[in-house]
C-alpha cells in the first residue's frame, strides 16, 4: 500500500467555502473514483489555512489509473474551476508504511 498525503493551502477567509464546495461536489466525485479516503484534516495550530487529505492505494500504478479516471471526468474539471481560485498552493507526497505501521 502507498498513502498519498495532499496538502492544500487555502486562501485566508475561504476555508468555509472550500470545505462546503469540496463536501458537496469534490468528495462525491473523488470518493468513488479514488476509493480509499483515509482521512481529511484541517490545521488548528501552527501553519493555518491548510487542509490535508490522506488517500490509500494498492500501488503506484493503482494511483495512476484512478487519478487518470478522475481527471477524465468533465464534472471533475468543473469542480476544479470552482475550487481552484480558493487554493493558494498544494503539495503531494507518496508515503510507504514502515514494517510496524498499523496501516499496511
């Protein structure tokens, strides 16, 4: 298994709008296509105005296939057109579990 950690820096004052839009439009598209949402978080201390998504995949190839399927959906591109202006930047990391990790 690999875990993709995606961090989005949201424009100050836009967090509520971003979360509402993601919950109503983004998640219903991503969830069934990407398949394994491990967690969705907001920062409360430290560097603020961030959301962090953790997605699990069977392999790098599984991730590539699922991401391509999502990118090919016109309704996903429409969502990105609405959500994009609310995001200042983003960062993605692919993580592999240590032998003793509870997530394998």
